[in-house]
C-alpha cells in the first residue's frame, strides 16, 4: 500500500483509552440482561431522534397529506419538479423498452436478472442509474444476509424476530415473503459464485445480529454487500442488459388517461441532456435517503442516496409509509473526524465487541435491536458519560480488541478486514485499540408501499399500473426498525420478485403505452396553491458539500462539464 | 523549478486564510487550493468548490470510485490512495483517476471450468505478467495483486480468489500494469469460479428449501400472521435466544 502512514489517537484520547484497557478483564464474562419490551420502549422514546419533537412535521400535499414524516422528506415532497413539463419533448422517444429499472444497486441488478430468467430479452431491459452501476448502499453492507437455514432455526422464527425488531409495524405479508424466500436467495447467490464464509464441508459460518434469536447471518468477511453486488452486476453485464450510468430518472411518465406509469425522463449528469424512456413496466430501485442528513446526523450512505424514488412515486400517487422513522446505526465512526459518520459494522458486536462508556462501564446489551442500542449511546453522551473528541464530537468506546481476546488472536484480521483497513489508514490498530463511536443515519426504514409481488400501491390499496418498487425505497418490510442482515435480503428477495412480476406484466401487455407528464402538471397546481417557493426542487440527486467561501463567490458564466 | 513543484512558492490569495483553524495547500491537477487541515482528500476537494459526479461513490472505501494518485513534496514516489479514506496533506500534488479504461468481456459462467485455461482463454494478457509488482505497489487496499495473478498462471484458482477477495475494483493496478492486465475483471471471474465450483455447497440450505417447498412452515406462518398484537408480543418476548 503506497499511502502515507498516520499517527492515530492524539495523546489526550490515548489517556482516556486506559480505562477501557483496565476494565477489559472484569468485563470479560459479564452478562448484561436484555431489556423487556417496556424498558426498550421507554429508552427509545426518551432518546431516539424518531421521537424528538423537532425532527418531524405533517406533509401538506399529495396522497398522504397530513401524515407526519421527517422534515427533510416533507420538504422534498413539497418541491417543484426538477424538470418543467414544457421543457421536454415527449414526441421523441430515445429508448423504447419493455422494462425500465431505475437505480443501480442490488435490487436493480436482481430485478434485471430475474426478468431475463423469466423470458424478457436483455436488450428490452434498461437499467438507468445516477452514478456507476453498483454505486449503492448495497456495497457498503458489511455484516451479512439473513436466512433461516440452520436446523435449529426456521422461517417462522425469522418472521418473529423481524416483526418484533420492527416494533410490530411491519406489513406481515411482506415479512412472510422475505423470510420464506431467504434460503432460496442464498442458494441462488451461491450458484452465481458468491464466496460465502463456509467450513470445509460447505456449512455456512453463521453469525448472530442485534434482535435475532438465532445465528443466521451469512457473510463474506465484512465485504458481504460488495461481494453480492459485484457478482450479480457481473452477471447482468454477462447477460447483455443495457445499462445507462450517470443518468438518473428525474420524473416518471404516465398514461394521460389511466395514470399508469409508462417510463421516465432521464437526465445525463455529464452532458446535461435529457432522454425520454418509454417502458411497459417501470421498476423503482433507487434506494434510500441518508444523504438528506435527517436531524443533522452524518450518514453511512453512498453519495447518491437522496430519496429520488419516493419523490417521483409520490407524484404519481403512491402511498408512503413509516417515513416517521429512520434507522440510526448505533455504531458510526465518531473519531477520526475525517471519516466521521462512516459505518462500524454490527458484526463487530456479533463477534463480541463491547460498548463501554467513559467510566469503563458497559451500559446496554450490545445485541439489542439497533434503535435500542443507538438510544443507549445517545443517552450516555447526553448524560455526560461519553468521551469528547478534540473536534468537540461525543462518542462511547467500542472495545474491539475484546474480539481477539475472546475468540483468539487473528479473528479481527480474518473476519473484519474492511474495518481493520478503515482504521489503520488513520493510524488506529483495532486489534489493540478501541474505537470511538456514535449513531449515524443509516437506513430508510419506510418508503413506498408495495404488495408481496412489488406492485406499488395507492393509499386505497389499489396498485398503480406499470409501476413496481423494490429495496430500500419501499416501506413495510422492516416496520419502524430494520434488523441487521435483512437489507441485503430485502433487495434480493424483492428485486427478484420485481423482475418476475415485470416479466409477467410485459407478456400480458399488447401495444405500446402512452406517455405524458400530466400527473406532474396536476401536482404543480397543488404546489402553487400551497405557495411553495419555486426554487425548491426535487429530486435533488446529489448532496452539496461545497465550502461556503467558494459558494459566496460562485458565478455561472458558462455551462461546464463536471470532469 | 516551476511553482507546481513547490508548495512554498506561488501566490496565496489574501482571502484564503481560514479563520482560526490551520490550513494546508493541495494541488489539484497542478492548481493550488487552500483547505482546512484534517479533511480527507475528497472532503478537501469539496471544500475547495468541486461538486463531483465522477470520482466519488460510496464515500466509505468500498466502491473504488475515488482512486487518486499523488506525489508529496521532495519525493519521487508516485503514491496511490482512495480519496475518501486518505487525509489531504500539505503540498500534495494529486490527480483523480475515476475510471480505468477497460471493457468487461462477457462469458457464460455455467460453461466455464475453475482452471487457469478458462481464465486465460478470456484474458490472455494474464500470461504477459512480468512479475514487476507495480500492481501490488499501486493497490490502495494493500492486496498482493501480483501474487494473485501469478497464482492464476500456476493454476491455483483458490489462492487467486482469496488473495483478490478484498478488491474494490478501483483499477489503479490495471493503469500501472505494463502487461496491460485487466485485473478488476480477471479477479471477478476468478472469485466467481472459486465460489461456484470450488467452495462446497451448503447442504443445510438445500434441506431448508425442500422443507419450504413442501409447505412445512405454511400452517405455522398462517397462524402467526393471524395472532393479535398482544399474543404476538408475548410470543416474541418469550422466544429463546441462541448464544452468540
């Protein structure tokens, strides 16, 4: 590795680490009992951002008018379209396909493959994605993928764990599909060549995760999502499916009379030209909203996670659910500042890493569901038992060396290479030193409501013809809180189902659909009545991290390409 | 010596000083920018005013979109890094390498065998490896890239797949390689061959699928879905938990 070596913790933090080292032996066999449902509820209600008064408000427009959701999402839904209907020429169709898949992560790739397996010709499928194919939260999922396949486990148990973790707010038929398809998905991935962690006899080495009652996390070291993504992407390319990169969808198209979805307007971010896509079926697989930085939190999400899918779906009448909840991953990086907000995989806790406050005490069972653990960390910091970094952030210790202490020297290097690398790049050796952690915005629990075969539903429960959705953009699978290892499963289970459903719909359809932006015109009337300022536009496509100093001096003299 | 080679020369704008915090100067393709100390290269560029589309992806070291090459003042060494994982340093001269030009060949994985012949038939350039180790030196993941290529030539697909497992596909090795090997795609093929044909299949997964297909869990599932919220909560809290 030809990079520079950095110095690690500053002396004042090293000093604070001593208490972690001094208490390690006595914490070794210590059992922290799990909380009752009532205790969980109390903790979460007091400390989790979902229950803070100032984080949410009712949305004032559209199918879910009056529903209370996160402010940043409400602002997006109350936004003018990025493209005015008059600015695009719908008489000139650039791509005329059977299936348009919007998004470039695991759900999109799974949908494409299963549409091909179901008989749709690859050249009649178009994947349109904002960044590169594979630039998605999928590649950042480290810990694993759940599937109840060991003899002491069952899909019924997986169902119970998932629905309990989700505060019983999940949509039951979606959870059923999730858990019943899971072993099948593992076999599919195995057949494609995913390098799962296995014993010499082929038995999967399975780990436990927060909120799971059995060890059912299938992993590929701590690169599980990357490994799954690169394998299925490779297969999509092998099949010859068309992929348009740097071309996010900015609006859906609809039949002017029936409201059925019939394609989308894409925007090439490099040359800034638009393309009109007509499609018999459109699949939304645009992922989540981390880059909106809800409640001011940093995020683990990839650069393009800006909730485009829910914005576009809402304008065609989709029902949104559970957007009053967001998942804050308990263990984001609190130090070093340069990578603040990045993920420290839950697998660290699965392997035995302990959370320790400034006094060297444990304060929560590390394998409680994510919202519970996150709330406990926020509490420790708010009540003065956190550690303050040189940049003024607060966090608690995650005692990673405990893993090697319990499971033997070499466990960290073998099982957590990505984590080791992430910190050693900043001079911190996680086999010897704990890391400082604080919750970070991680996952969009809610989203577009779908049925088990991924049809997008309206508030009255009827499907919007021509529109399917899968993955993080949807809501209902995880209720108000997702369990570790259920997101990689979600994207593959429902991506697959979307591909199969799309193929079926294509076969049933004769003739070409009609395209218009009539639904947008209608939505604009509502925006006008509401008095939304015209400069508020969505989808926003990318966050803006430019420095204030340069923005104050910004002049757009000519239109430059961003290379 | 031109101003590009020394951070000590060249004009500093009067307004360039940060209030309070210490600043450093980085050279983005030769052009100097003053940025606060302690930022990653990626965040430093953004601070300086770049709003990127290329050269940024997951921002967490998993996607390989933000490969950079740089030199430090006074060094001949050409260093590599991921911009999202590496601190900007005073005097750093850098360039983004957001893409390594290479087309992925298509193949049918079902028709291949897990041996060197299959790989070399698709990527004949693998045999041109000079063992110069430039690839290994370029890898921001610190992988033994050359060893993985040599393992393929020896026919050891398992070793190659494992050596290349942590590859994030940035392509820096392929840009430095005098044999013009497309490492990213070579390694993808090797890993799939190993995962598909050489790792033993999980029998317990197969068993469970049979049970599900035979409807073993349907009745219990139906029952669970019909439970009242109170009953469901009770069942949830009373479930036994396997030891981690």
